[in-house]
């Protein structure tokens, strides 16, 4: 009963000054709109930039690195085990790049439920032979189906069809930059020479464009079988296993685990691309800072309007107190006004933010480096909306708190005697 | 004054103003108000009569001495308790009407009743109409306060003071802003309330003519009661 009455009085005071109230609510609505739009847009951009790399980067890559053995024979000699032994000019062993016992490793990965999937890969250093010159290059032998599923390979194939790699023998998809440098078109034959001196003629069935020029200028894709042929290796020759996980954050720990378990080298995505994460973090931080500043400014607007309202309504406050409303009741009335402004402004802002975000989502955004993006990217993370809503409430609460306290402390006698 | 039950009692009330200099405004004022009395407090400007009224009204808590309302000591009570006492037991009429312009006349009268929460809204409304009818302004019930004349507004303020059937009505120059005709109307209302409903009234006034028509006059000078 008492609470309803307080709401009614608050509402009456609100309506008596509805223009100022509206301005205050618009202030909050505007800042929430900008907060949501800013974060949504920034978030979308971050996702896109991360996606540029992360989509095509395995969470864990298993491979064999060519390196010198860690223990040298001298260390095993009984008399020298307690010594520091300096051995100069150590050369790596004649090791193969291939992952040993690939079938068992694949079976173990398949049974690990932290793993979404994995795709085998072979990397082969080659030269593209163009007339008299040889261009440096790298052919990735891939399992097309797996690569499509895990790393959206076909999204980046800008001409031709990725499945042709499987159906047409000795076929290749060239990086856009490679194709430009070698003046090749789809249907042409390109000659490649491996580092071991083997030459093959491959049919160009498509182009791919990753958006990262350095990659497009060098890399090409072929099927596993074609690459194994090129390398004159058997069907079990796999140099890389690209693993995708359910939870990205587990990658560093699992990389270490696999390193021990399979005795291979393993690198996780965080280690391989630490600069990306830092970039997105800083961008997100900046958008939050700007958004929250907007909200605080809007909060000051509410504070001002309530302060004015309290001076204007001093008489009413005095008489309410004289007729039996306590300081607490008066406090509640003004808090109620502030929160009403906050809630209506906040909800309007959230809806308008969603609207503005979806408008931005429709604006065309074509760039040659990002073939999959057609409009400006926007992230509709509900988390932004929750934070925006909560922050609107908190700001208005504090903007209302101080004026309300002032009103509740107001002495009715001084006001009434002043007349 | 006869068959007296004491409603309000002031015992040795002293009060000081500290700004800019410490001045004693009330000097050990003691008196009591009996049920059904119609009392006028008179005195020159600055003699402390309004200050005394505000101390008695519980709105001013910065005083020495004790105030008893129906035997209950009001000293040291909390803000919410005092608010409740004002709501239940004291009706106020000031020089200025202090009606809330955002509400209709009837809602203005109802507010303290709704705050008390003793009756349903319908019942409070019914009672408010009753009070307006006693004061002869029931036809103005649905108007906004700024559509009324000064005298009518003051009558609405009286109706508001009556809504919770208070033990005592306190007035601070309730006719101070009114012309002769309206002053008379207000006095007659007070006088009728006293006669017909045995309402206790304590009115601070400058208006000697008004004061002389009441039952008892308390005259103050320099913070002391000199007669009554």
C-alpha cells in the first residue's frame, strides 16, 4: 500500500515535469544505444579479424621439427656425466618430417572428447617453374573434406571448386598471388619442382585468397595423395596434424600433453599468435571505456534534473513530511523517479541499440582481402545487452541517490517558516 | 478547561538558535492542552510562538525539555516514528496552503490517509468527501488546486489536516494570507469543529480579533508565556 502510494506520487511528480524527464530518459537511451552499437560493431570487427587468422589456424598443430638431438653421446659417458660438456657445431639428425605411427595418433585423437576434429596435412617446399625462373612456393597437401569442415577452406576458394582437388588427379588450387605472378588461369598446367628435385605438372583447378597477401603469394593447395606423389612418399606420409578443440583456452595445456604422449612437437594457437589476442583485448577495453563514459555523462544529466526537481518541489517535500511521510519515504519517491527514468531510458536504448546494430549489419562492406564478408560485421552478444542494462540501472541509481538523500534530509520547518 | 484530559503537554521547553549568534528563543515554556480546547497563541513577531508550535508538532527535534502527546514522551524518537505520529495524531494548517499541484483536490486530501494505510482507498476517498462536505467545498473535489481561490485552498488544507481524525490540529497563521471574509469563514470552521466534533485546536496567530473569539489565549513574549 505504502509502496504503491510512493510510486503514485513519484509518477505524478514525473508527469508534472515530463519534458525534463523525457530529456533525461533520452540521454540514457542515447548512451545505451551507442554503448550497444559500439560494442556490437567492435565485437563484430574483432571476431572478423580474429576469424581471419583463427578460422584457418589449428588450435594445436602436431609436427616433427628438425633439430639437433638434446643428448649428445659424451653426456652418456660415465666419466663425464657430472660435467658441463660443450659440443660445438651440432648438426641435426637425418630425421624425417613425417609424424611416426600416424594411425595410432589419429585413433587417440578420435577418442579424445576434448577434440572437435583434426585434419592431416603435408607441407612441401616447391618451386613454381615459370619459363626460365623458379618462384619459391609451398604446397599444402590437405584432406579437402576435413579442411572444409574445420577450417572453412572452401570459403577462401574464390574461383573453381575445392572438391575438384579430390576428383581431378594431379590438380592444384593456387594462391591468388601465385596465379598472378605465374600468369596462370584455371585449366592451365603449372610445373612444380620439389626440394628433392622431382618435377610434376599439375592442373590448376581454382584460386584461393586468404586475405593475407604474404600467404597468397606463396602457398597453394593440393590433395594429400597428389602431394604424397609429388614427394615420392607413401600414403602414411603426413607432416602435420591440425587439431581443433572444443575449448580454445585448453590448447596450451593439451599441446604439452600431446607432446609427451605422441613424442612429437606441438604448438598451441596462443603461443603461435599471441599478438592477436592482445589486439582484441585492447580494442574491447577501449569500446567499454567509451561506452561507460557515455553512460556516466547521461547519469550526470539525471542528477541535474533531479536536483532541479527537488528545489522546485521543496514545498511539496515539506508538506509530505509534515503530513506524515518520513525522510525514508521521500528518499524512495525520488529514487523511484530516477529509476523510472533509468529503466525506460535503458530499455529504449537497448531496443534502439539492437536496431542500429542491425542497420549497420546491412551496410555493404566489400573488400578484396575478405572474400567472405559482404556487410559490416556486428556481434549480437547478449552479454553486451546485459551489461548495458545493468549499467543503466546502476548509473541512474547513483544519479538519484544523492539528490534523494538531500531531499530526505530537508528540514520541513525551514521551508515552511521561510514563507 | 473542565473535565480535562490532557492531550498535549510541554514541560520546560527551551530552544536556541545558533546561527549567526546563539539566541535563546524559548525559555522553559511549560503548558498543557486539554481535549476539546480551542487555543490561540499570540505575541509579537519573534517572540517564539511559531518556534514553539514546530517543537510541539514534532517537526523540530532540536530542543531541551519534554513534549508529551497523550502521555507519550516524544523526545528521542526516530524520524520514522515521529512521521507516523504526525500522520496519525496531528493535523497541520499553515499560512500557505501547500497543496500538491500535481494532484486533484480530493487526492490532496486523501494523501495522508493513504499514507496511514488504515482504510482501503475507497474508504479514504469516502472520508475525504465527508471532510470536504463539512467544509462546504465538496463540489471542488475533482478540480486541480490552482483552479481554486485562496480561501478555498485553505479549506482544502484544513480538510487534509482532518483526514486522519487527529488528536489536535495545529495552525501557524492559518488566516495570515486571507482577507476578512475568508478569515471569518476559516474561523467559523475551526469553531464548528471544536463545538460539533470536540476537536482540539492550537492556533498561532497575529490576528487579535481571531484570537479573542477563541476559548483560551496564550500570550508569549521573549520566549516565555506571560499569560494563559
